[in-house]
C-alpha cells in the first residue's frame, strides 16, 4: 500500500485520523466518502505487523452476548459487502460458526435467545450430530451447540487494504512513517508529527495499543491494559476429518475460538481469547523468558481432548495485541473538554468485526452528529465501573 502525497504540501484538513489500523482506516474511509478533506496518519511504514490489525483472518459472527453489539452486526455485514464490491475482491468467507458451551455455562442460552428473538439464521445441533458431521471434533453430550449460519471469516489484510485504497480513491491523504509527537487542542486541533505539523477542524484518535500514551497528555487517563496474545496454528493430520469445518467459539472456559487458516495451508488457527501478559506496545516482542504461556498450555490440553486429526502441539505461534478496558467494551466518545477531539480505543479483541460501524460512529462524532447506534456503553464515564462483559 503506497501512501499518498498531494501535489502541494497540504497542512489543513476537515479531519485528521491518528492510527491507520482497521478502526482508523474505516473512519477515514467513511469521512472521505462523505466528501470530507481527511488526513490519515500512521506511525509505522505500511503494511506492518506492529499493531492489532495485521494477519489474514478474523472471525465474524452475529452471535453476541450483548444486544447492542448484535444490533450493529447487520450493518457491519452490509458494509463489508459494499466495500467488497468497491474494491472487487473477496473480503468475507461465509462458512458459519459453531457455538459451543458446557451445559454448566451461562452465555450459551443468552446468545441463542438473542439470535431467536432477532430472527437470525441459526440451527441447533447436538454434540453427537456435530461430531458426526465434522469428524475432527470430540465432544460428549455435556456440551450444548448451535450454528450461526451467517458467520464466517474476514480476510483481515484485504479488509484493511480495501479501506485504505478506497479512502485514497475518495480523495483522502494517507501518510505513513509519521509518528504523532503531540496534539494541541483548540477550535482547530494541531497535530505535530515527527516530520510535519497539521491542523484540522476535528481529530479522531484511534492509536490502538498506544492510546494511553497519546491520551494522557490530553488529560484523559483511561485504565487500559495492553496484553500480548499468542496466535497459534495447528497442523492438520487429516484434512478429510475437517470436512468443511466452520469457525467455532467455545465459551465453556473463557473463550477458545478457531477457524480454517488462511495464513498457512494445512493448518487450523485455534487461539485463546485473552492473556495475562501485560506489555508496553513499544516492546511487545521482548520476552524475559520467565512468563509462562498458560494459554498455550490450556490450548494444547483442549486440542488433545476435543480435536481428532489435529496435532496437539502448535507448530507456529505469532503475536498480536489486545487493548482491553475494564468492561471489555470499546471507548467511543469525545474528549470531556474538547468536542472536536474524538476517541476510539480499547477494542478488547473484538473490534475488527465491528469496524465498519465503528467507522460510522466515530465519523459522526467528528462531525458533531448524533450516532445512529447506541453507544451508551462506550462513554468515557463508563470505564470507572468494575464490570466485565465475559
């Protein structure tokens, strides 16, 4: 992806978006599509693997524990379809998702009831039927299951590039390798980078794991926790046993999820949704060797117990980052003193599938419009509460 530079060096914009990950790129795309003069800034050279939006695959689904996120999903699927047509490339693979939970769990019934209330496409399946249909599985009758028929896999790298490509096509300016040094509030916001200074009527701050570092000088001290996630790939011993296996999510013990690997042929991507390894994003890959990989141990045990035909030891482990809030809800709000400073951060590992709607919401806030979706759970004031989504 090449960055764009105008024929004359431009310094004034309707809006500046800081951070060209999936949320920032979606926001910039939405603003440019609405005829706004937009600058999208990225601190690293594009493309890169230093944030949370890289890789070739992400699970997307309708099945959500919270009604307000489930309501966003129809629009997200519609927007992915529009973007897919704009760029002429496949962005979404529909393969369904198998929702799994031990009968002692508490999320399964709530998710299933919401799917039924919203008249979304799903069907119940017994563990015996599931293991017959997908011979790689090993689950006894203590587990409840249903299939979210419209779920599937987002081709993550393609989605990110598609937003950026269309942003540029709609007239936006994308500049990478420009780290934001400071943001100066005012009627027009000034942004000082490592190489330039820009001004805009409004700014949207979507810096991923660097949110706390950028927001603290602006007087916003949010208790964000940045953790390193192990992304594990498991070699398939017998492809026939996978037999068109859909994505899956097992919420029996936290959340373990998996999907067919688009990154590496002949492998499955099976990961634990979470981590206890808190890190500084500038040193994400530094490991002092004394941090136990509890999630990998848990996954190894899980794969041995529940998957036939898949090697029980991961053959590739990559890293990603989650930026978590105390509630696992993202923060979508304006600065308490400066309404032309918009904040989008803390996506807690479930922001990619929501990106099109997040882009709409942050764009509307930047234009001082009322968002079309309920974001009462995403206000800055909510994050002093000690509650958890999971």
